[in-house]
């Protein structure tokens, strides 16, 4: 048990605060002899890196990852992999205002309630900066899963503006600063978020993450269900308030025969005629794409003044300066991919434990 | 790590199949000296028990729980509590049809893909019968939480028919077979579900579960967030396809200043002016009510014939006879309460571990 | 985490008190499709069963095990296996004396210190009766390990009387009531223990347990070392006060070149010229027999009166009546085998998780 | 579950290889608001540091620890504490000989059997260098335990030479390079080990570790017994081959009335008239000193040539050069203390979880 570890057999432990000297993680349980260098991890970090457009925080972090252990002559050894990223662009003085006052909608108040002490600089441990290590771990999880599994995510709704799913094109996702799969939505979103940003406000979003090539049988009843583990993993991303699998909340409005994905044999293979299940039945993968969506609330740190209290128990009004994302949903896209990868890699190892056939068995 | 255990310090391990001799659970970590008899558990099981209205399965099970260990002279001893319920109304012959064919939307196919063997009688381990033990464990979790925490759930949507939230009245919930908090919705739902049932179909639903009296500070970053643990716990209930906390998916459409719950001091106490957060910020309780909603898909076992395949790889059409709930969402209400109770009790013990002040400390 | 579960992937959770209605266990993580009936478990329970000679407690328990879940048509399904044994020969009245007084050397005092409540009947949860479920779980662990791994234990010392290792013969172990591998020692031990028993006293013992066929590579650094896990598992058996692997404490007196087991190639295979290591180096199996020894203290419940205190804080003298083993070390023999089997089965699954080659990998 | 983590609630995860850029650990679950700086940790590391006498490896490492997270303004925050020590005196070329040949008695062979890859430089992950992080974690564990608990260890046997227990004096332990509590033994040991060292050989040892002030009630049945957890923790230290608690292996030769520690009331307090139990009954602390002893085998890396094989399957003779401890038992003294501290701190938190009285409870 650990508050700062994720996964059971592919196990990620993260540490570090937004404005400490560094952040890092330790990955335990990774299979040996996988080719691994920093170059396998860095591209995913670059995708999540702040300061890349006007729609993300202006904090400048190179986010250069270093591998400190677990790799020998370019291959994993089966021992723990330690990753470290130095923090270089901390401006702790930006945070004087929130040293005593609690940002509404943020974890400031609850950390104080729990611990009686709080590293307020940049949100300390509660900062989304921690998600950089999730992304790094996710890159290694992809190596564990191998090339037959592909994991992609996209922003499918910005504020109240959803994409037109008829125009969904994965090829568009890396062509715009929103990870938007609908090219026609991009200029509309750009204008909308620019305006919101000028107003000192922020927007929520919906991210969809899809894993293809997940083998049927992955996952496990009853308290290790693939969808339950995904729900926990995705809800645990900063600012997420909802998770759904497949048809999700829309399934509540369906009739049994609409919801149950019919099956046929085609060329000796099982084919499903729809994917309301989002690739999971009884907590176990069907072999169809695993589809999850998450709702992300608007950034709580906004310039617009809001009523709040301070640690001394006074009513105050707070306008959060500093460098913040007008829509944290955007940078949640690579994080959602990473959590999907980590959950699947963990389940791959769990499945092998119970079902695999080691040579000596 | 365990596929069939839930929780870390208040730890529930369940076992048993729908048509085996019995189902049961073991609860480990329960504090000692709590008054506990079967009478503390039975009322919750009775609420979930099948056969109580035409809207739930007609299987007749007394669901009498027996405490086999962990209690001495009416008090818990701190050692594992073993609970057992005998299965009495199995009709395994009902399941001949699904011995070889896979019910679409059900776990039949995925269990075979995973294990290569499957107890097809009544769904075996994948049956919602397992949730009886969650309810039993939840009853004990409530004792751990004490009287200051109250946990209630209600059905807030049946199929596409949502309640009118202006008429939400907890007092109504136990007055109708739907656990519906809106008295005016009951006859409408009754007529609708009766019709669906006659047609041999089924409906989905949405359940809302609310915990009041949760102390601020409960929960923990980063991978033990209260909302993440709730999401995993609730998504793991049979047939659940979506989970949201507080404003949930609606938060995606809000602006920062609409979403952030403002805070004021009133009579020396912190007061929030709204509860978009659903009582959780940064994974830690704020002290407001913890509010979650889950989407439940329509029952997959329906009379309406659906296309599917059998284990031999033939296309077949399957009409599921046997005794099934036309809306599994109804009986999910006490189960959702139980999972909320188990998550909170586990976090209470986790919190005490790190923060509590044992005499010797 | 759990106080009453053992193992990580082959996970055993036990429950039950000496004088409750039953004892039982749940085994999670067992691979599917293994042939399993009660007849695979019962012989091991019979070996541990009380009342078989004058040297063990006279309590009469049939110790008939029932499988309540996890097996379908004679094969494991991969879901949790629930085992139950009814208690039939409880004589709780024997324990009136220890309801308030603490037996020196027993857990009576510490349970009260910890929990403030204690099921004193027969020692409650602290009774060695719990080890019946370890033996049952061990029988299933052997099935997981397969026929290539054999696990045997023997009593190599009774009180101060050690066997002559030159006469060590596994074939003798089941030919006498001591599980003694030295036929010449049996009459000597018989006379000695009979005398001790008449005197109302008890004796300690040393058990040696050996696993052959353990594949090289099983085990794992750094905190999952095979020897560390064995040490924990064996020290956790009731009354055990010491554990050693291979040369054990004698290794402290050796020089480096005496202790390091030399290696040679013979017919293309690695051969070790000695086994001081007891089959484990760096926490990982070498392929040699895994050898452990445990020291068991003499039974604390003796007729000889001993000075002690009662719960009210008075000095008293206590003579423990009831039915007790004059040497608990004897019945520890099948228990030690079982713990060895559980540790190895757990490590087999752990190894497969990280190293195995699942089809999709 | 994790191969490289120790403890459940006070949870230590270590990483790093002997000749990588650094070693480190992450400590999760530490209570907040404890005063903590590097100066609280460094003295314990200095005690374990190599190169301090001719009886330990001549590798020169400053072993300067840095705290990278989890501490704010000199106090723990309740979030993970990351510690890092840079490796500065690696001489990887020393290890060319063992790149292909397996040192008998060392983990070289088993790592290759398990992982198929091995960082042979200085033993890689299997190096005792990893124990530096155990010592660092132990320093923090002591802060969690508070001042009422004291933990000390001493070398009580060097090779075959045991101390005279009548001369046992804790004050002597820090006055000689052996951590020897018997001043008269020091010159004898010095002469003996000097001679062994000159001969290119090595010696084993026995370490005794004692914790005083452990409150009665700490620990837990059945699979979280304090002695079982200690046995696992201590056996997991590099080169340990045996663990005993209290009377240990000598208990096997005792009669019941000799072994059972009698109890009396003195001034309203429970007093034990002996401590054969080593402070633990039924897995739970009695309040007496917790006493454990461990047997450490002689260093496997010796100059004396020994027969072995290489990775290509050839018989070779190997003389291990490089810098090695002629008796690894010496530096195991602070490591044994650290593991005792970690086990007790973990159990303190576990006890609080189940038994403590948090304000809201």
C-alpha cells in the first residue's frame, strides 16, 4: 500500500513538488532486456511540456529526463528504473498570495486540513507538474505492451464546444495546439479560448483515450476489473471529475438490445457489430478498442477574483496570478494516454502471473 | 495484491459463485470492540435481496448472513470477520443455453478468453450475486465510520427518464420499489419498466450516492485520492459504465469562476457556497457532502433474441431465459452505498495510520 | 495489505478461531484449469491432524475440508477458492482458568494489550488450529508448482536431542509419530517425550524443510528475496523462534572459501560442489535444494504451575489444563512444508509476471 | 506489491546500482510535521560508510545524502520523501574479471539465471551499497518512533569468536571498528581479522539488535507478526543466513517451564522475570526489549582463487580483486538497526490505523 505508487506489478512511485529541486519516479517490475534510453521517453514529455502555446502555462521547463538506474548498456535489467527531471523555472515569489489564502476549487484547503502543513509554492505536491512523471512512466509502459498495442488520446470537447464526431481524424491531433481531432473545430476553439484567457477565466474539457490491440482476456474480476482500474487511474489525474467507458452515461438511456454488442464469426475470428462496451465486459477486455472519456474541470487558478478564506479564518478575495493553463484539459491528453498505458502494462503482467506459461511450468 | 479483495486497511475479500453452495467474504482490519451481530448486517442485505418486486429477478434467496469468526460475545475482536450466505434457490438447468453460447454484453465471452474455463451457471463468479457480500461488508464499514457519517443512495434516472431534482426527497426513497426520491416519477417509471419487461427487454439507470459528515482531510494524494478510489470502487460494480463526482461531466462546460466553490467563514466555520467539487479537492475531502453518480447499462440477459456466437465458433441467436432484473440499476442502489462506505472506512484507517495520535506516539 | 493474508499473487487469507463454528481460508490468484478436489487437500490435513498419537493434543477433529468456490467440474476456474473446516470438538469449559489469567509464553497477554478484547477459548485466533488452513493452502500451492518441485520436512531435533545426520533417511519420516528421519533416534525420543509429558512439561524442536526442483532464477531482489520471504513465512508459524537457510548460523564461523559453493560444468549443466547457500544467492534460487531450518519453542500451555498475572493485575499461579501438544514441533512439520510451498508458488507467479512470455508479448 | 519496496504504511522504495550515477530511495507514508534535515540522516550513514578502517572496503564514498522532496521549511509534509546519494568512487574496470565469470557464493549467477542480463560492475543492484538507503530510511523511521524507542546493535561474534556476554557493554560499541560490546574481545578480533585479510580470505559474524521502549501491543497476528516481519527484514540484508528472536535456536532445547517468561506485578506494572521470548509473543510486542540476532556469512568476493564457471559454460578459477570487506558483518550493524527501525515504524502506523483514535472517530 502506498499513497504515491500506482499499479501492482508494473509499479510507479512518484515524488517531488512543483517548486522543489526536482521531480522523479521509480518504476518497479519492468521486464528485463527491453531497449530503453532517454530518447524513448523524451518525446512524450515534450508533448506534455508547458510553454508550447498561448493556451498552456508559460512556465519554461525543458523537462529533460535522466535515467539513474535500472538500465545497463541500453537495456532494462529488471531492477528499478529511477527517472529524474530537474525543476529549473520556479518562481516561488509568484505564490506569496496563496501562502495563506486558499484558492477555491484547488487543493490548498484540503492539504492544510489533512496535514496541517503545506508547500504552497506552485501547489507543491498537488501541482499538475507531478503528471510529467506519469507521462515518463507511460512511455516505458508502452515498451512493455509492445508494438501491437497503440494508445492515443484527443480533446473531444473544449468548454461546451464538442467536436463533430463525423470529422474525427486521428491524423489531425498533432496538427494543432489542442490535440483536437476535428480540423474544423480548431479555429472555433482558438477564438473561444483566446477570449476566455483574456477575460482571466478558464474552461473545462473532455478527453477521449483509445487503446487498440488490447488482447481479449486482459483484465480480471472482481476487484481488479480493467474498467475499474482505468476509472481509478483516470479520475486520479488532476482536475478530472468524471470517467466513462464505451457508451458511458449514455448507456443509462439504452435498452438491453441496443446496448449489447452483437457478435458474429468472420473468417474464423470473433467480430463485434458495435462497441457500446468500450472494449470491456465483466472487467475483462473483449479485444475491441478500449475507449474511455474523462471530464476535466476548468482551471481553478484564475485571475478573476473569487471569494475565499485564509488560514487565519478571514474572508478574502483572491485573484490568482502566476502562470496557469487556461484549459488544463489540453495537457491532460498525453497524461490520459500515459495512465491508460500504465494500467494496461500492469494488467499484462498480472495476466501473465496467473495465466502465462513460464518455461519451467 | 489480490483480484478479489477490496480496500487496503479495511480489506474485504469476497468469494463464491452464483450457483455454488454459498457465497462469502472475509473482512480484515476491522477495529476491535465494535458491537456487531448479524442484525447489524441483515437489513442492508434485505434491501438488496432479489424477488421483492416485479422489477427485480424472481430468484428467491433468504440471503441470511452468518458471522463465522472475528466476533466474541457480541463485539469485534480485531481478527478477520468471516461472513457466509448459503445459496438456496439455484436453478442451474435454466442455464443450459448459455453453457456454450456467449450472451452479448455479458462476461461469458471474456471469462472464456481469459481462463479457458467458465462456471456458466447463473454467470458464476461474474453474477451480480457477488454484490451481496459488498453490501454485507458495507454494513460493517458503516460501524467503523460511526454515526456521524451517513450514506444514502437513490435512483435518479431510469432509462432516459430522469427525476425532477426540485422534487428530490430522501424520505421517498424507501417508499417505492425503485429507490426513487421523486414521488411523481414513480408511477411513470412503473408503467415504463412494466412495458419494457413485457417486451423482454431491459433498461439502464443512473444512481446517485451521497455521504454526509465526511470529515475534511479524509483522502490522500496522489494515487490514493478519495475520488479516484471511489471511481474505481463504483466502476467495479456490475454493469456500471460511468462515474462522476460533483458536477462531473457537466464541469467540462463550466468556466473557472462557475466551477470553483467559493468559501466564507460563518460562525467560525468554513462554509462553501456551492458543491461543484462533490466534496473532494485534490483527492481529499472538503467536509461538504461527497456526491457521486454512476451510469448503469441495461441488463444484458434479455428475452429478446440477439445475434451471438458459441464456443465452437458458430453464429447463433440467443434469447436468455432464466430470472433476470429488467433494470439492474435498482438493486445497484444499496451496492453503491456499500462501496461508498467501504472506501470511506478504508480511508479513515489510512488517515489514522499517518495522522492519528496513538497513545504511545 | 492485510494482517491475515499471506503471499502476493498466490494469496491466502485465513479466518477463524479455535472454538468458533469453523475455520477457513480464501485462496486468490490460483491459475485456472488445475484438477482439484478435496482429495488433493485432505491427506496433508490428515498428516497435521491432532489426536493421532500420545505426543499430540487429544482434541478429536476430523478436519474434513470442503471446497465452497473456485472449482467447476473438478477444475479450478481462476476465481477465489474458499475452503472451510468445521470445528467439532470444542471444549470451551476447559478454558475457564485462562479467561482471566495470562499463560506465560503465550499470546494471551499481548492480544489483550493490543485489542482490549480476547477470545480466550482455546487461544482463539492465536491457536495453532489456524495452521490447518496453511496446510490446506499448501496442498493447492503444490499443484501450482507442479510435479517437478518436491517439498519435504522432518523433525531433526527434539529438545536437546538431535538426529545423527549420517542416518538421515526421508523414507523413515512417515514411519514414526515424530516425522523423524533417523530410525535410531525414534525410541530415544519416544522415551524422552513420554517422560516429559508425564511431568506435565513440554519440549522444543528443530524442523528442517527442503524443496527440490526449484528452478534457478526463482525469487527476486531486493525486498522480495526468496530467503527473506521464507524467513518471514516460517517465523510466522506458531512458536517458531529462529530460521536459518543453508549453513545458517554455522556460516558465521566459516571462512569465505569454505562458505562459497564452488561451481563446475558437468555434461553441460551447472553443478555446485556444496550447498552452504541452501539453494539461494542474492535472494534468488540457484537450482540446488532450498534448505531451511526452524527452531520451535516448547509448548507454553503446561500442567506445571507457573507464576503469572491476571487481567485484574493480581499475581497468580497457573497450571494449564486442557489438551495440549507436549511438543508442538511435531505438528509443525507439515505446516513448514505448507509455508515453503506457498512461498514458492507465490514466487513462481511473481516470476512469470515479470519474465514469462505470454502469447501476446 | 513491489520487489524493491519495504514496509506497508511506512514504505521505503530503493533504487540504484553500485556503479550507476547515484542511489536513492523514496519514503512514503511518513507522518507530517516531523522536523527533518539531512543532518538527522547523515550520522547513521557515516556509521555505515566504507573506508573507515582496514576492516571495511577501501572504496571512498562521502555518502552525502540530499533530500529532494517531502520536506518544507524543515518539516515533513506527509508527501513522499526522496533521498539521493551520488556515487563518486566507482572503479568499474576492477570488475572486468567478473563480467563473465560468476563469483561463487555471490548473486552473479542467479541474476543471470533470472534476468538474462546483469550489471556486473560492483555487483550492480546486488551490491551491499544498496543498504546505504536502508540506513537513511531507518534514520527517518527513528523520528517516527520518537525518543521513547531506542534501537541499538552490536557485533557479538566474529568468525567463530563470540564475545563474553558477561562483559557486554553498549558504551563500548562505538569505541572500536567492530561495533563490539566486549572491550576485551577487540584486540583478539583485530589480530584475527587482520590475519584473515592478509590471507585474502574473509569471515562471517553474528549481529545482535535490540529495541527498547517498544510499547506492548505493537505487532499483529497472523501474517503481520512482528517477529515474522523482523525475520523477513533481517534475512533480506545482504549475506544474512539466519535470524533468531529471543532465545532463538536455543529455545529448541528448553523445557516449557524454562522457556515461558514468568510475569509478576510490581508497583502496578507488569514485569517479566526473563526474556526468552525476545519481547514478542503471538507476533505482538510484550513491552520487553525486542531482541534479534542475525548470522552473516563471510564475504564471497575473496582473493583466494575458487573454482567456478563463466557465462559461456567453461570451468574457470576466480580470484576477486577490487575493494571488499573482509567481514561484511561489521557494516551490517547499522543496517540491522535500520531494518529494526523500519519494521517498528511500519507497525506503529499499522497499529494506529486499526486501534488509534483519530479525532473524528
